[in-house]
C-alpha cells in the first residue's frame, strides 16, 4: 500500500465527513426553520444570508468532491484495496455535485429573486427539502464507501 493512497483515503473520508455533517445540519436545523417561516420572513432571511450559505457550501462541496476523486484515482493508480469502495465514493460525490446543476442552482436563484409566489413557496420548500435529503443520503452512502476504503478491507 502506498502512503499517498492511505493519506488520500483519510483526507477523502475526513472531507466527506465534514461535508455530510454540514448537509445533515442544514437538513435538520435550517430547512425546518425555513419551512416554518412566513413567506415574507423567508425571503427577507434568504436575501440577508444566502450568500453566507453559498460561501460555506461551495468550497466545502468542491473540496470534498476533489478529495474523493483524488483518493479514487490514487487507489486505482496504486492498486490499493478496496479500489471499488473508493470509486463508489467518488461516483456518489459526483452525483451530489450534479444536484446543484439539476435543481439547486435554479431553486436557489428563485429564492434569491423572490420569484416564487407566496402561495407556491411551501411546495417549493418541500421540493427543496426532498432534493436536499436525497443528496444527504447519497452523501452518507459516499461517506460509508470512503470509510470502507479507508479501512482497507475487502472490495465491495
């Protein structure tokens, strides 16, 4: 086993752990709070703080994804066992990243522009929460795969 592959597996698991922890916090703390607000309050709060969430999540998402892909590439290059767990973690991280382009970019922009009607906001926040839980669960699966890769156990 390569020291570089071991270090990359550790960094990938650590990065995913931080990222998934942040996703879980958003899911169980922020999203329920947003959904409990009146539409006017939500749009005011979103306008005041959305840039902070983006400034936090954008680099965290990018760094975690890059680390997981680098760990998979290093595992493949060094034939570090279990390569399959590293690759699964990387693919799942890319699935999470794809949700931004598939849904969150547009949804977040509609919140920033307050272009969602007050009547439609509860439904859109419910849709946002569902997409967010999807990426959070995928993140948990990616973290489990990264931990399997870190453990150096049998292939999946």
